């Protein structure tokens, strides 16, 4: 930690809530505290208008398409956040910079002299009609979401995005200056990776163990994963599939399929089970239909577990451009996944290399330490209460130059 640096953490949720937004803000806060400086929490933010907007948003999901809205896409809520934040910033000693993850509404109308690092895994524009929750929105909700995103990117000193996919949208869809937009891949939903010596890089059994993790069965492509298992078995491969995170449809019943339900990382026993699955599986299979990034692919890489994934959204960045997995087209079938897996298995050297490359990609590019190092590089020129200019292109060049070509992002 750099004790001379004070960071204001902007989040509407409680800073110690590991369940909020899949725990990502909590892990970011922990990484900042370990590697970047003293973290000053500016949340939670609970303006009175937040609750009625949240209720109305839930009710709107029952309305016909083009009549729905998202509660965070509200100028009133954004201005309420800004007022609360301004008071909290004024009542404490100055922060060297503010970190605002997933906080477009929180910072869109915020007036402050402190430099802001805005961080997100997507822009509003590319989420519309991509994720189910962002589908069928009213024209008014779309305009409001677009405006808040535009203002947030404009307010930010540096706009960081988890993937090339999201960063490109900031420039293309919101006119962001290319020199202030930078890709900083997220890490896994745990603080410390498993020790290298605890991992295996060889296959240890003839049976192939596939792992599927996802709360949303449909969006994560669960049916395709089951089809891939069936295709492998038709090919004569002794394969099994472990399903974590959800309860599949009733027809998904087979002696070769294990259903473990949701495993919480806040429960030590369930965490141990999850880690064992990462360690003992041969492939993580993810035929996801929509994905902003996919921290689960980074978790797999930390365990040297190759991912076989759909190349959609920001997935290619999460698997380090293919260094930690195999990328397939978004419309790939179960047969396609089976053929890809069988192709890797047919070459033992390729499989070993893929496992080693996955762990290397984690250590070099996808760990929280690497994430924090990039933020430190971006923020070294910040000075509170001054005009700030950051040459993120030079920083990005420096970052890329330090990454081995096997895991370099393009």
C-alpha cells in the first residue's frame, strides 16, 4: 500500500457488502487497500428517491416491451447521489483521487475538483437489448441511460473498462477522447490465488470432467453445455459435467451430470467445494449468450483451468485473447464445443501448454495485483485540486510492452 495516497471509493452500496454486484466492488476495494493507498468510503448512498424508483422499475418488468425502465437511469437519482457525495467529500480531508466502479449515475452530476477514475465492464449503449434486464426499455429510459453514461465518461479524468469491447464503445458510442480511455482487465472473485505448487498441469484420469458455472441457465448457455457433454459421450469420450450456480430444467437429468446448486464464497465449506471443482476439472465450459466480461474465466485461469467459451461481449479480454482458453463463435453448438474439447485432448502437449498459459495469463495480466499496478500507473500524475492530464496511451503502451506475447491483448 502507498500510505501517502488517499482514495475516495464511490459506491451506492455498502463498502463491506461482498454480495453486491457479485462482490466485484468489494474485491476492488480490497485490492486498492492492499496495493494503492488508504481507501476512504463515500458510500453507501441511500437517497429517499432510490427505493420508490427501485420498486417502480421492478413493476415495469411486467409491462410490455418498450415500456420498461431501469431505476438507475434517473436524472433525479443521479442528482441526489451527487448532493450526498458532495457533502461527504466536503466533510472529510481531501482525496487524491476518486474511484467510481459501475457508478455512472453516482458521478454523472458530481462536481468535484478531485480526479475521477471511472471503471466499468460495459457502457449503457452496448447493454441495451444484449442483456435481458436491459431489453425492452422505453425510449425515455434509453435516452436517460445514454445521457448518464455520456456525462460519467465526460466527468472522468480516466475512463477504465474491463475489456476492449467496452472501451471501444466508450469511444465509438459516446465520443470519448481515445487518450482518456484505457483497458484494465478485472481479476477473480477472490483475494489470493491458489499456490502454484498446488495446481496440476497434466491430465490425471481418463475421464474428462467439465465444469459449468452460472446463475442464469439460459443466458449462460446451459443447454449447449449439456449438448456438448452428450456429443462427447457419443464420440466415445468418458465425460462428466458438474453444474454450479443454478438448478437446470427438469429434463437435465443424467448419471453423468452432477448438480451442486449455488455455492457461496462467504461459506468456507462451500468455498472449499468450489475450489476443489476448479482444481479437479479439466475444462470450464461456458457457451454464454451474453457476457460483459466473465470473472469466472479469470478464476479458472488462476487454477490453470482452461475455459472453452463463446466469444461474445468482453469475453476475449477475460481469457487473455485466447491464452487461457478456446474461443468459439457465439452461435457454436454443443457439437462444436465437443469437437473443440476433443481436439485439445488429442494433443497432450497442447493441453499442458494451455493450462500453463492460463496460469501465466492470470499472474501477468489478470490478477488483482496487476490490476492495481495499472491503476497506480494511471494515477501517479494526479494532483488534488488541479487540472489533470493523463497520457493513458503511453501507460497502455508501457503495460502492453511488459506482457509476454503469449498473453498480450491486441
